[in-house]
């Protein structure tokens, strides 16, 4: 595990963009796992700036999202909508080469199998860009979740609250890559910004794998880089 600490989120975003730009330059057709949430937004903005300037071209890359909420397709809270706003075409990815679980799948379990097979058919993940939750969750692999492959998960009400999902749409469910799928990526790059992530980062660095802190299961990956700001690295 390699840890780099930067002054703040903007510096983390630039460092992450540097990593992705170098990876795409070295292997234009690489297969990426991509996150949503607040943490990667500055990185996507920096990549969009570079793409507009003609210095970042991931058009031959493949993209697979880490997870998706099971909500109606026209709901602006889906991660598909997030990626349309912040990533995909804005950063230069070919939309036809990007996959995400179907948020309105009639058979979510079958959709999990389809998604896992699609990742395998692409040759597996070359680079997974990750965030981490304050409780250590990676994608929607929540504390206590030990499933290795893409699977269906019921989200706790606290997460539903943070997403603005009302009682009529609960229990909120999601499809997420499993930790086994993520750990099989040839390279992991984890972003952590803000003091709320400090405990999770401490558990990751400690090297004591535990399902109670899903991020800790990444510690022994052969190629794990953590890009953190000073607040996240505070512990």
C-alpha cells in the first residue's frame, strides 16, 4: 500500500487525474471501474478540463460503474444521472463503452449476474478508482457484507436519508460490485478527503482485515495507492 498525502481535495483531484491520464496514455483500451459520490467530483472536473484542452483522451477505454441505486430510470438520484452530469462524455469516455447496472431491472439478481459476466468478458478491471465511506464501505460493500461478486444490497435508512430518498421508496436497494471483483482489479487507486474519512483510513492502514471495516480488505492488494488530503490522513 502506497499512501500520498496532499494539502486538500483539489490537490488530491489533480494527483488522481495525473494517475488516470498516465494509465490511459500507457494503455488506451484499459478497463476502468468508476465511482460516484462527492469525493470524485473534483477529479472528474479536472479530467473534463484536460479533455477539453486535448490532453486527456480515454475514448478507447471501457468504463464500469462500481454501483447503482434501484430507482426509476428518470430519477435524478440514480448514479447513471450522476455520471451523465459529471463524467462519461464530459471526460471523453465513449458512452457506448460504459456500462452501469440497470437501475430499473425487472430481475435485479439476473442483472447482477449480467454485470459480473460483462466485467469478465472485458478481461477484468485494469484500474479501479475508489472512494471510501466514513464507516469504511467500498462501493456499497457495507460493514459485515462479505459477498465477493456483484450483488444486491439493502441500504440502511441513514444512507437513504443522505440520498434524499423518501419513505415511499424504501427499503432502498442497490447493485454493487463485490469486494472480490474490486480486489481482482490489477490496480486500485483510492481517494479519501475530509476528516470524516480519517478513521476508515486508519483501519485500512492498520493491516487487520475485517468485514466490519470493508476498506481494510484492500490492504494487502499488490498495487494499492491511496491519495488523501491532510484531514483524511489525520489519524
